[in-house]
C-alpha cells in the first residue's frame, strides 16, 4: 500500500440498504481502516479522508443517503477524526458518461465526476450474493458513484428514450424494490419467468466491467466477519465467516471474496472480463494469511442463481 503524498483519500463504503445491517458496511470496518492509516501514516493529520456513497435503496424509498449514514452511526467518525468528512452523491450535478448495453440497445450511465478528484480510492464492503450479478464485493461497490437515477440501467433492463417497452418500463424500480421486501418468493418467480431478466443477467457483467474501469479502487478491504447469502444484496441473510481480506489489487481481493463464498472467480462474469482485460489477477499467487479452507463457507446462493450462472451462454 503506497499512499505517500496522497492528500485526498476516498473511503467508499457500501450503504445500499436502509435497514439490513448485514447489507451495509459495518462502521467498525471503516474505523479500522482509519486507525490503520493513523498508526502507519506519518502525515496522517494532514490527509483529508472522505467517506462517501449514494444509497440506491434510500433513493428508491424516497429517503436520503445522509439519513442512512446517520442511522448507521457514521457521523461519529467526524467527531473522532478531525480530518474525516462524511458526504453523499445525492445532490451531485456534474457527471461523465460510461457506455452500457441494454436489452433495447446501447446507452450511457452517468458517473459522479468528482470521483476523479481523489488521489487514492479505498473500497470497504462486505461480500454478498447479488440478484443479477451473482456476487458483489469491492469492485462493484464502486458503482455507487453512478447517478441514482441511472443505477437500474446497469442491469440492462431498460433504456431511457428507447422505442418499445418491456415490463420493467411499466413498473417503477421503486415498486419492484418494495415488492422484493414484501413477497420475495413471488418476485423471484416472476423474474425467473422473464425473458428480459434472462437477457439482463448477461448484460450486467459487461456493464459492470466497463464502468469499473473508470472508478477502480486503489485498495480493497472486504469485511468478511459476516457475509450475506441468499437473496442479496439487500434481502439476504447473515452468514458468519470471521475473516477479512485486503489487497491493492481489487481483482485479487474479490477473487478471494468469491472463493470464501464457495465459488470460483471465473464463475462471475465481470471478474473474468476484468481478469482477461489485465485489470488485475484473481489467482492465489502471493496470498498471505490464513488458509482459505479454514474460513470459506458454502453460501446459499440467490434464488435465481440457476439463471444467473448462464451469463456467458448465447
């Protein structure tokens, strides 16, 4: 880890949920990162640390990311560290565009431009199953910088202004999100029957890989004390691992995260695409610490995994 001369450091937690404590980054993981730098960085007091995110669930529930940070105790860190600020992207107005692919053609998603202003970016997140992309960890966490209104576009199910309609154009994302909480079994059945969903689980990996290149973290810390299995990334259940992963190679970290779940990194499309594109190395070369077999568990995968696993099939 080389942060010498870095004065403006981002810590990007995962604050996607408004209630489920196992869906969001535990404040203790962020505090541990800050304490590490305080103990090891000679110029610590002169470095500005920004903790920042945009909560997708808060947006769809007509709440604010600020309220999520407050409910999860994050503003205490501003009191503990004079050089730490907690911010949100909710009111961001300056964006750059990244290409995405959807069932209705090529489009773009907007990403908060100020992410380019940070000298060093740290992704701090738990590992979770995902309702489209199989797995979410350090790399996908960085997509929290996509404009709130555009986050659903990454799933490839809709495209603003495109001709033709799918069921996802008629049903607001906020309603789908709410229905998942109330009747998950019914929603999983309906999604499993949807041809649009089956196309979306193929496209999302390409979209994540393309967007990730623009927001790639310099350091990834996976808080694997607890993970989320089942219907993640928000509606799953806790599974205890008692582990932690850190790497300056984000792909290396996520490769370990996937293995801790009982999968292989090549099972996850966007990880394989980034690996093939030489964005990192998810092999076990250079691994130090505990034997993976001592920590990994067989996660219960998402209810729609049998569809998700076919991301690379025609």
